[in-house]
């Protein structure tokens, strides 16, 4: 059974710092992996989707990397801003699940201080 | 586009009552999903649908039922509500089975 772990569980940084959020998963047989952002009391917003054949995906100040064989993904946020404060969740999709059911980690709660 | 909409936003139920959580999407997505999110936990898949008339169980289906009579709507039914069903429920949809999922704002349910 796929287990997804995100470290750290919470992170507080001053504005302007570059930071890395980590995601590890136990079953490397994945089809793709998504990173989501969740604001308090809101739904999830997909940030990046990285295919298993890709090494990384970029969108603006965000860069996600994937090392499928070692079961790890990282989300790099450059020049962090207070507006980046949110919970970030990663979700790999198992390769042979019959349907592409994403398995979610518990998230990293990020606070960027002005 | 409104995207994925959910109603109600918040509801309190008594043990044993039933209710339907509504989910509608206007993106013409075939794939729709229901998740629950408990405090400090990741999302868990309850049910999903790959198109009108086709539904299947996810990881935690017990105590819930779904139907998909149209492409747009995917209601989740709770029969005989229990305190263990206190959670935040999210509906999501996607165009491709393996593609980006778009989430609704969630329904917060409290069962007392």
C-alpha cells in the first residue's frame, strides 16, 4: 500500500527565502505526481503535475522535481512571499491501481513572515 | 466557468440523519471524485466516477452512496450519519483520468 510522507509538517520562514518541501512515497511504481496548495478553509489547487518520465516541472517561482526510483519529490519555492502561506500537499498516482487514484500526503504547512 | 461547486458549505447532522452533498462541475469533465479530509490527515478517496452512469468505490466507501446521472452532477449521499463521518468533504473533477484534478471549496460536516 502506498504511503506518502511529507517533511517538515510545518515550516515558518522570513519573506524572500528559498525553500524546499519534501515528499517521499513507498511505492515507486507511480504514473505521475501532483503538488497541490490548500488555503485555510478552501479546496485544493493543483500547482504542478509531473509525469513519471519527467525529472522536473516548473511554473513561475515553483519547481518540482521527481526521483521515481528513490521515491522522492521536492517542491522548490524561490523568493518566498507572504502570499505563499498555505498547506502544500503532494499526491502520487499509483501505476497499476486500475484507475489513477491519487494518494495524498498530510501536507507541509508553510508560513512566510513579512 | 464556475469550475467545481459544492453545497452546502457547512452542515450539522444528528446521529442517524441522512443528507446529500451536492457537487456540480461545468467543465464537461468525465472524471469526478469524492474525498474526505480529517484533521491532520491526507485526503482519502470515497467514490469516483469515470462518466455518467458509472461509479466505483474508493478507499473509504462505507456509509456513503453516490450516483452519476449526468456529466455535471455527482452527489454524495450519507445514510444514517455517524460521528465518524465528521469531516470536510471535497469533490473534484478532471478531464483526463491521469490529469490535473480541480477541487471544489468543500463541505464541512459535523455529526453530533
